[in-house]
């Protein structure tokens, strides 16, 4: 009897909530589907008027498909495809714009909003809504003042960073600090990168009145210079030097020339890229402890082959990579890695995503020959011998109901 009354009460509450939540959102406004992973969707809905945001591209008048890449200034290069649907199917075009590293998140979302308004003008005109469109252009004298200024930094971008965290409880505490400085210069013909960093990770366990302490630190310097040959070919040089207690290296350095071929053109990389690259060079390791191969220091020749690519289209995105690394003094010392990630729109409202990574490792030459104690194992103080490692995740989402989602209501953060 009690169960019956509770069921009736729950059903009544649900029915009341459903009835009160009904709202007629029909509108003659332009229906748009915002397909953008880096946009502030809430801001767009609150500040872009005369449109209705819909939950699926097949329900829209306009599909706004964004692709982005990091540009030389540290900002983003945006490409937006305006894809007309239904009565607007003959209107299709692309707009491009750029942000820079000095822009705040607010500056960047305002830039995106203004560019969206500009691109939607053609659709508002085609829909007969010229009453919602206004145009502002500079006068001839102001136009001259807006001439592009010469870059005083000559394309150089510098970045200084520091980060740390500290947490703990009565018997465990940990801290992590990182410092880094980088410099880059990116042009159509050349891409130079320099980065120096320091990191320290400390964990302390208190057991039976005794502190067990683990400290791992690393220092590294990386330099690379990549030069363009043509639309498909490029070559470069990659060097590094550093130390790592976790990897049993008191000192390491390496230098590898490389060449790369893109099966598509590099200027299409926002939409699709498929590259095959090869590196070959020298590596030096000075070990903290004698290794399982009875080495305290050694010079090695190593080569790497990487085939990888990505596709960004209306139906979703796909990225994959296959990698092969091998030491040439002993060809049995190698590793093979594969990764695959995808987010695919199967049908209206249904999306499937998957990511997987698998590595076969036969090249762990720096493993300490002294073995690992239980304390070092639990504290992850040293790298462990392992023949393989993997990671897999997958999921799906399905949405149904009202096609409109313009309204923003942040109450109770739900």
C-alpha cells in the first residue's frame, strides 16, 4: 500500500514538473547549429540574437563548423565553414580569423561573436530579415590609419611559466612544482622552438612514526628547427639535454635530423593531415645506477618512424598514429605504439567516441640493474620494467526532445 502511494506521488511530481516546464519556443529566427569545441556556448547564446540554437545539424538552417590550430603568435587560427541547409543549401562559404596570445578568454569570445555575426549576414538577408542587419565601415581617412604595422618582435614569442600544487592529510603529503621558459618563431618557411624546464615531485608518507620520503626531479632543454621545402615536404633538426631521477639518467642528450612528408597539402591541415616522418640520430645516457645491461654510460644510435593524421569533418573527427622506435646497435631493442581516437556522429542526436593507446616496449635500456624495492614500487620512485602498456576509453551520447536550446538558465548550476 505504501509503495503504491509513493509511486503515485513520484508520478504526480514528475507530471507537474513536465507540464510546468513546457514552453513554446517556435520562432521565425534563423536556426543555427554551433559545431565548436573551443567556443563559450553560454556566452554565444546570451549575446547572439535573432537566431535559435538547435541541438543537431540536420535541424538547422546553418551549420557553423569550426576548425582551429595554434598560430605563431601563441593564439588560434580559426576557420569557420558556413554550411547552408534546406532553403539555404546553395549558400556555403568559409571565413578565417586569428586571435593572439595577449587576448583574454573574454577578448577571444567577443572576437568569435563578431565574426559569427558578420558571416550570418548573408543568411539573414536571404531570409528577408534585413531589419536585423547594420553595417559599419571605416571612412577613407580612418582606413589609412588602420594600415598594418610592422611587427617589432619579428615573429618571436616568449613565454615564462611556473606552476605548483601542495596537498596532504595526516599521514601523507605531496607537492609538485614546475618552472619553464620557452621561445618560438613561426613563419611560413621556418619554425624554431626552444624550451627549458625544471620540475620536482615530492611525496612524504608517515608510517609508525617514521617519514618515508620520495623526491623525483627533472631538468630539460629542448631545441628544434623545422624548415619548409614545399607544400608536402619539410625537414628539421631536434636536440635535447637534461636529467631525470625517475628515468635513472644523471645526464642525457640527443640530436636527430628529420624529414617529413604530408600526403595532403600543409595548408589543409585544419581539416585533414596525414604525415610520414623519419628521424635518425645520436643519443647519450649517463646513468645514476648501473642498468640491467650493465652500463653506466653509453652512446646510442636511434631512429624513429611515425605515421599519423587527423580528419575534422561535419560528421566528427578522427585521429590516429603509429610509431616505431629502434636502437640501431641492437635491433631487438625497439618499441611500437598505436593510438586511435574518434568522435563520430552516427545519426541525428547519436554520437560515439572512442580513444585507445597501446605500446609494446622492448627498449627500456635505462632500467636500474639493482631492482626495485617495495618502497620504491609503492612510491613510484623509479621507472619499472614493462613489456607493454595500454589505455582505452569509449562512450556514446544520445539527445532527443526539443530542437531549441537558445535559453540559458544558470540557477542551481544545473
